C-alpha cells in the first residue's frame, strides 16, 4: 500500500545502503502528489527537493473544473514549464482569462513545488523532468 508508514520504511532502507542516502538527498524527487510519499519524505529526507508531477497537475485541473471549454492541456503546461516569473504570470493570466476556476485552482498549488523557474532560482537541477511518467511506465512493465 502507498502510505507514509511503508514509504518511511522504504526510505529507512535506503539510508542503510552506503552512498545511496547521499544520492537521494542530492536528487530531485518527482511526486504524483501522494500524501503518504510527501509525509515520509519530509520525515526521512527533509532536505531533498520534491517536484510535483506535471501530468498529474494537468489531470487534476481537468477533474476539478467544469465547463472548461477553451482550456487546453497546453495552457496548463505553459504554467508548469515557465522559465521566469513573467512567463509564469502571463501563462496563469491566460488560463484565468479562459476559465477563472481553472486559473484559481492552479494558482492555489504552491508554485515552488512544480513551476520550472522556481527550481532554477534555487539551483536545483531538474534534468528536464516534469512528470513521473518514466517511473510509472517502467513500473507498469513489471506488474
């Protein structure tokens, strides 16, 4: 089960492997916004930055807005991939103009957890990753 107890156990196992804990501490972790993972990570590796999965943000916006005609996934990805404050604010305003509820929903998500420029400002390498799709596709091959 994906819960904080199991993730905490997993992270403690990582700490036992020589050199692996340091790798995790210096890596960017991608999350699908699972509360269990986030809780365990803050407890076991509090200094490790976490980036929320862009694909999950897009699907959450789609799920929570009604009557989103005119709002495209690209509108949301423009926010996620913004390379500066100005790009972020412009993309957010475009979304708000198309669908106020969608823009409000996205704006309520802490931008330092998913918007590209915020990672640049903090010197955190993202290596072009904005989704957890790579991991999910690998996992599905084993299941």
